[in-house]
C-alpha cells in the first residue's frame, strides 16, 4: 500500500510517474513538526536500507547523509554527499516500511547519528511530497516503489561488454593503439571511451580536428573490430563568439540566468561557461538534438559528466578570494592565516553559495537553482535520451551520467563517480548496488581499478573479480595516474581470463537485468532480503545476492589470499581460473574460510539452482546466447530472458527460454 502526503509547495520533480491520491490521514511512523522535520524512533536492531549512491554500509544507521548532488572526488568515510540524490529508504525491523522523500532541494538524513535511537529527516524549505509504502516484506516494498517511478533504462547489449577508458587519450593514434594492444593480448573489449581530450578546447559537440581529424572513420574502423566509441558530454557550454552552441543558447534564452536576468557565468573545464536550463523543456530539446553531431559520425553511446552541475569557481567569488589571499600573504602567515588561505582556495570548487546565484525559467517564473539543484543532472540525461529517441528511433543508445535523482533511471544509467585506487572502494561500490537498485538504477558500476591515485596489479585483479558481475564494466583512470590498461600488467593472462569469464556470464547477467527491469525487481540484493529470518544474514555487508541464482563475495583487502564467507543456505562454490578451467564444491550452510588466489574467481550458486554459461567471445557482437550451457546443480533449470539487444523496447523482441 502506498500513501502520499504533501508539505508546503513541492516542486514537481517527475520522479513518480503514476498518480497517487493525496492521503488525508495522519502520516504513519513519523512525527513531523510541520517545518520540514520528520522523526522516527529506531529500535535497537532496526536496519535502514537505501539512499542509493552514498558512502558507508548497506545498513545506513549511524551517520548523517545530505542529499545534495556534489562533485566530490574524495569518497571518504566522513563524506555526506556524493553525485546523486536518491531519497528512498526502507526501515526493516520492529516496523517495516518504505519512505520516499520527494524533494528537489537539499534534504538531510540523520539516521542515528545525533542520537542512536532516533532518525531525523530535515527538508530545507519544507516543500516536499512523502510517500509511505507498506507491504509483505522489503522486496515487495521495493517492487511497489519501482512500479510508481517507472521502468528502468535498458542499454544496448554491447554495453554489457568490457570498456576501456582514460582521461588522457589525446589523439586518434592513442585510441587505435589501445584497440591494437587489447586485440594482441587476446582480451575481449566492446568499447573505448573518449574523455574531454577529444573536444576542441573542451567545447561540447565539437571534435579537435588536429588530434581527431576524422572521427567518423575512426568510429567506423573501430566497429569493424566490434568496438564502440563512447564520448563524454559536459554540462557547461563555453562562452565563445562563433561557437554555435553558445550563440544559439544566448539567442533563445536557453541558459540559466543570474539575479539580474543575464546569462549566469560559472567556470569548469573550458573556463567561463553558461549552463543550459535543463528544467526548461525547449532548452532540453535543443541541447538533446546537438547529440546528432556525434551520432552522425557513428557514435552510439555517451556519458554525461560534470552535471551536478560542477562549478570550479564564479568570477565574483574568485575575485573576492584573490583579494583576501593578497591580504593574507602580504605579511607573515601564521597557522590561522595559513588554514584560512587553504580553506578559501578549496572553498572555490562547488561552493554551495554559488548555487543561490542563478535561476531557472519554469513556465515564466524564475526559480532559484538551489531549490531544484538535485534535478539538474537528471534532466541533462533526459535531454539526451528523449532527443536520441527521435534521432535514432530504431535502436537503443548507451547513456549513463554522473549526477542523478530518482527518475533519471528511466533515461540512463549512472557510474559511481570519481573513486580512487583504494581497496576500500571495491567494498564501497558493492555496498551501493542494492540501494541503487532499490531506486531503479540498474545499469551501474564503479570505475574498475579506481579513477584517481595509482592502481597496483593485485588491486586491479581483485577489482576485476568484483566488477565483472556489474552491468557497467568500465576500466577508467585519471590523467597523471599510472596507466591501467590490462595489457600493461605482468600477469596479463589472468586479467584476460577474468574478462573472458565476464563474456561467458553475459547470458545470465543480461537475463537477470531484463527480469529486474520488466518485473520491477532488484538485480543485487542484501542477503537479508531473501533470508529475512536469518540474523547472521542481516549483518553481512560484504556479500550480495545477484539475481535469484548467484551470491558474490569478492576479496577486497590487500595481500589477502582468501576471506571468510557466510552461506545462509547450502551453496555450490565455483572456483574458476578460466572459462574452461574451473572446479565446483558443495558447501553446507554456515561460516567458511575460502582460499582465493589472485588469478582465480570464486563465486557461489544457490541451492538447487543453475545459471546459463556461454562460450567466450572477442566482443558481444560475436556472442551467441541462443544455446548456453547450464552451470550449477544437476537436474536444475533456468528461465532465460533475452532479446535482440537493440530494439528500444525489450518486450518487442523478448524471448523467454526454459533451459534444462
């Protein structure tokens, strides 16, 4: 059952697409003060699931989270905001229910942080809708919620292949060399990503003619090898006379405005930029159509970035900061002056005060950006998705974004942001998956190997052993860090075998993805969602159920040659060095120490179940999933979902096959 409550004058976020009648009775579970604060008393063993892309564990108790989309490359344990706002939680325990706080602006979740026994949720401005969902169990609550927010995005099948990316592929030769080396190493690959280097001075929908003289030919040549190019698109539009995107945006008032009604100026990669007003339908349509500049060159996938929106600085704040720094540095800087100095410089990037300085035109009314901040990235991805439905109506286009709000899951996926080459970030990514699935985000994954810092070979191998199970499987790193293409490591054969295993698992991963989409279910679940009466399962934070047949328990600690695993039921352990070199062993319910060397993948098949397991291939283009083998318990079966991997609606070509 779903009940809706309205407070103040909420902005229509369009997160919920089904009409829910506003309830006249008192909101259950929460006490509210009528000023945007909602309080719930937590029992000692209550678990709080959700909040999508946030730090810390699967159980969100014990910390304060702020839904405020933020360009934060440092995902530390004290972080309160990341790139997405996914305000859906499930309280599981003495009372079990779901709650969605539909709020376009800032909202804080104090989940036992100030007081362990109390959850306080505070919405700035008290303008929000709240949906309370009750049901048979956590999975039923998720299913009801997913049903009202709309179907999750389905990417083309090739997007389930392996992708190689790096900020720092500076020209066409770099791209061709990556493709050549992967082929020479015998490592399957489906995509190579183009970061900001391909643009002409970081201008959206341009290509640097010196470094990429013929992008169309490059894209065509890559496709003959089964490789798709996936360029980045950023939110900020460079201010430059003669640049068509800039001039058209100014001419038609498609950019966000400042308080004086002039086009707001911020700064990101190109320097001074304007931000398209993605909350304005005509601006969305205009910007989205610009993607045809690249689709005309054969591009079939994009990743949207910097769309919180990220702001490196505004000119007035920069001027004030420089003036203050000049004063500070004119004399002898003591400790207080030094910390003031470093704090002022760090405070330029993403300063929350800058989001109060610009406005959106909503049906002729000027709305302050900070009041609708969390909707910006979602509407950028919506802009691209809706336009490409018109430009390329016969096929799916790959889209994923950095910033998002619930509702963005209908238009594309998300990646989990600018992580680091840290062991802890394997675990952090894994713990985000169930909460993201709860909010509808199924096509997701982390930057394998880590974006920032320097990866090591053992970290990369362990990360591959986790990421090969996630729908989005991309190796991405930052300019200036150690190069981490797989063919550069000594044990290239082990890395190659992990990628080949991924391609053998695509029939299962893609099938479970389609089931999750079409049935409003989760692809990744905490153990407790299926084993609700098992107290130990409720405490497990580093293992996940994948679909209805698998459990994953990756190694995420440096120098570890294995790990402890809890089995909530009898399971079949699969120990795999390659597609054709594996062993299976039945393990009873309980605690086990599992050895796992660097060159082997270990995962678990649930009791009396089996999965489709195909031959490997150089790319998804060469993958035949019509007759996969079954891997698992004898005499078990599997119902496989498949389609042609292209049609915009999967049900148009859906095939359901019973495998025995």
